C-alpha cells in the first residue's frame, strides 16, 4: 500500500483553528500570520510535509514566545560583585521603583508649581534634599556621572586647560576614559605629576592664563600603593582659589554617608569634599548611593546656576520616572539609622557572613539534587563591591561551588532558567556567591531548578 503524505495546512486554515485564537489574543494577527508563513516556508524548503496543524501551531507558539520575550530580565546575581555594571548596578528600594512606575503611568508635577499655577523646574524635586544632605549651596542632576563631569567641564572650562594628575586619568567600564570625556566637553587636559606621585607644586606650575579650572578625580575603581603622594582636597582648593579658578571634584561612586559606621572602608563623601573647599562635586546615583542611574552635582550657587543655563543641561536631564525614584531614595538618607535595611545596595554590602552561609547551605541541597554526579559544596569566598567603588576591599562571603565534568553545560542551563542565574567559573569550579541571594529569593531559586533541560 502506498502511504499518502498529507499536504501542509494553509495559513488561512491555521488562523481559523480554535488553538490559534489564544495566540491571536496574545501576540496579534500580523505576528501570528508571519510566524505561520515562516514555518510553512521552512518546511517546504526542507521537504518536510505532512503532520497535523497542531504541530505547526505549537512550533509557532514557541517562536512567538521567544520573539516577544523581554530582552532585559531579572537575574540572580551570584557573581560575587554586588554593584555589577553589566547586571544593572544597584537594586533600587521597592518604594523608589513604585514611585518611578507611578510617575511614568500618570501626568505629574514634573515642571509645574502647584502653589503659583505656573511652570516650575524639575530639579526642585531633589535639589533641596541634596543640599540638606551635603551642605551644598545648590544642586542639580543629569543622567549619569560621566554626563555630570562633561557638563561641568563644558560650562567652566570650554576651550581652557584643566590640570589633572596623571594618577587620576581613570578608565571606567566599556573603555570609557576621563581624557575622552574632557576632550568631548571642549576642555583641554593638562597632565601633571606622575602616575604614583603628584605634588602641590605640580598644580601650581601648571596654572597659567589659559587655565579654566583644577580637577580632582577620585580613584574609584583602582588603587595605587607603595611610593605614592597625592594632594589633599583642602590644599588643592587653596591653590585653585589663589589662582581665581574653581576646583572640580569628581567622586565617581561617592556615598552620601560614611560607610565606616557599618564596618565598610571609608569612601569620601560630597560633604567632606565641599567642606575641603571644592566648588563643585559630581558623583553617581546608582552605585554606593543605591538609587537610579543619575549624575548628582552639588556645589556653589553661582556654579550650579551656570550649569543650569548651559544648553547641554537639557540634553542630559533626567526623566520623571528616575527623578521620582531619586527623590524617594534621598528621603531615606534623612533617616541614616535605617539606611542599611531600607537601601538594598547597603543591605547587601553589610550582610553578615553567618546569614550568607545559611543561605548557601539551604540551596546546596537543591543544586546537589539537580547534579548528583557532581561535587557540590559550600565554601568561604570573597565578594567585591564593584562598579568603581572600593576596588581593593573584599567582603567575607560564602558560595556554593560545583565541580566535575560539563561545567559549561551547567552554566548554560543556569542562564536559560526563567530567572537566569549568573555566577562565575574559576579554578575548575562554578562559583555561586550567595551574598546577593536574600532569604526572600531562596524558594524561587530552588523551585526553578526542578525544570527540565540539558544540564550536562
């Protein structure tokens, strides 16, 4: 008997099936139609005929699910780097995220003064809070710290020289360098001193008629040790003011509070810099501060006023969502005694070793059950703060490690989970640092391990 191979179903026939109705509701007719056409075309090219319409519909559903899946997704950060640039740096407090979402959903008082009924300024939502927290005369905000530095240099030193120590010409993530930012701003970099030692006389000798400002850049993502020398901010501000020029202090990941109160290394604060005589200070909002991506600028009133008059300010300004989130986080800093519990970045950085180890012990069993032929253990490790913050200092932590064959397949499986797990591989082990896996996330972490898939 000759077996008859049924022809491929038509697109119209597929669109009329009850099973397709759900796809049409979820993805829309154009996308579903295109998926059917692509699948049928591929089958014809491959000479694959026959089969039931349900097979084509199922294949289309898989294709559409992938196509419409969000590209940016939550992950479990188990890399051991708390403020991980590639994973979004600081997680925001829930209240800040909710405020951002509410602002994005509604019309707001972004630039509207309720008291006068006239147009207002968007910076007023955060400027007074920043001044109260830093002691500054005035404050403004742009979309990140690189933008803050560019705006300041373009305003104060366009076409003029800015002496900077060679030991402070840093490169941040993505090969983004301070000299490049200075060049784009229109300022002229004038290198002074050496990589490891720069003295007051180096700055004094560099100042001339073409000098627009002095600039100090905090070594936020590296450290120079050994035979070193640098000029304190107070001395540098005196040199600048004697010459009649401003001092710009870029703190990078600057924290608003002294981290030593939680046993962390000291990081210079904007208040300290201003008290030392800096005219304008820039720092990030999404690193140690623990808020949304932003470049915060505080300083003398006349300097901030000049920044706000610069046309670049409009190009670099924050949207209403991030402003709403930033305001919430700033208000949290008015109550410093509860900061470590309310700001996730600080909570993760100050988490106790015993608490982290307890988490590691709880998830070890689930990982061992998933890979019974591998060696799965809990080991002490060190976390790093990351994202240009306290680069040398490491935090005592605990990790679950996986040893054995097929580690690449295991890491691929972990990345394919509904909420991907991002760890690191070193010394022939998969290392899953548990510092950023808090108790509220343990159940979700364990539950998704029971899914099927190629795990090596």
